[in-house]
C-alpha cells in the first residue's frame, strides 16, 4: 500500500517491471506519491474533467491525478516498457485510465477526450517546450484545454513567467502570458526525482484566459516577437528592419522607442506593434 491508493509503492513497481530510467527518454521519475498528489491538486478540482497526461512513466503522477478524483486520465507514453505497470493502475481505477503508446508529438489525443479538459505532466525535458508552444498556439482561442500543470526545468519555468527587463523574458513569456495566467506553483529540488537531474525543477500552472489580454493577430505577433528576440541585443529598429519598410514609424506609433531593445518592451507594447504592422 502506498498511502494514496491500494497499489504498491513506486520503487517496487519499478523493480518488478524492470523500469531502469533511460536518459534518452528524459526519464527522471517522481516516486513520492504525496508529492505527485500535491502536483495533481495544482490542476484544481478534476472530478468533472478529463486529464491529458504526457509521459506517465511508472505512473506516479497518474496515480496522483486519479486519487485526486480525475474523471478520466488519458496518458500518452512512448516507452512500452511502462505499459504493464500502467495496466495495473488502469485495473485499480476501472474505466478511468486510458493509455496510448506513442510519441506525444505525433499522437492526436482529442478523439479520446471529452471537455472540460486539463493537461498535467512531468514532461520529458526534450519535448516539453515544443508541446507547450503547440498548446499555446492553436488555430482558435480558447484552446481545447482549460489549464496546464506542467513540470519544467526551473530555467524554462522562469522563462514562461518572466517580466520585461529580465534576462529570462522572451518569446515564451509573451506566448504564455498573452492568453494565459501563468505562475510558478511549486519548486522541486533535483533530489525529488530518481535519478536526480543536474538542475532544479518547477511546476508551472497556466490557465487559459477566455480572450487574449490585448488584441493582436497571432501570426503577426509571433513573427515580430521571434524577430525581436532573435537579436535581443540589437535595437528594435535594426532587429525588426525586415518586418515593415517604415519600421521606425510603426514602432513610434505603437509607443515604442526605435532604440529600445526587445527585453524592454511589454506584452502590451508588442501587441500594439503587431497591430501597427498588420495594417499593411
Ligand atoms: N510522469 C512520470 C513521473 O512523474 O515519474 C515520468 C516523467 S519522466 C520526466 C518523462 C516520461 O515521458 C518518461 O516516462 C518517458 O518515457 C516519457 N516520454 C519521453 N518522450 C516522450 C514522447 N515523445 N511522448 C510521450 N512520452 C514520452
């Protein structure tokens, strides 16, 4: 017994199913079920929600989500060695856990989920940022999910919640904060994981806003922000030269000094600039 459910402790599960962690799959497991339950609770009341989990591994967070009352968990796992351990969890929570073996970057989970949907994951570091960017940039807003509760390396978490004027401020902060409420919900030391990674981690919580904070075309905003931060040390009149022939006038019309650098411009400023550039 493990404290949160009637299943065996994770160390035993890992030993029995021979789940030695593989670096190539970004495997750093959470074995403390009280901790995984605490992470699951960050996602809010799950009793009426389907939860999409990426990379369940031996199932620590999966069990936290199910014990917290999630209506259903859809878990996508690339490592087929984990499937027997996950099948045991599915048997303990009849009808509430569906596991898909596959690469989360390739699998479309939507056919298997019923709204409202939330996403929770201790993400494999190698695919975490790419998945986050996809979830933040759907074709239409609001997205298919209500909130995201995601583990990242501390440095990536800081980039998501960063404010202007800081080194961490960049494209990820703008993408996340334009249409979400984003905050760091928990910090975790390397020793919380097995094996311990080299760096600290943090759980980021993002709630989708019904509408963007400031009006802007998503494509134009994304292009302008990418160009501005790709050459973040340059003045905007230089880094954004290719975005419009009269970029200095457009910057001024958006209330931005052409001599400013990207990290000095607020989210509101970038949205104003995207609107100016979209005028054609
Ligand atoms: N959720 C588990 C936990 O908290 O202990 C495992 C987290 S571990 C950091 C990342 C998990 O993602 C591993 O189980 C790994 O096999 C899986 N994974 C890696 N790349 C993946 C991908 N492209 N699609 C789905 N799962 C992936």
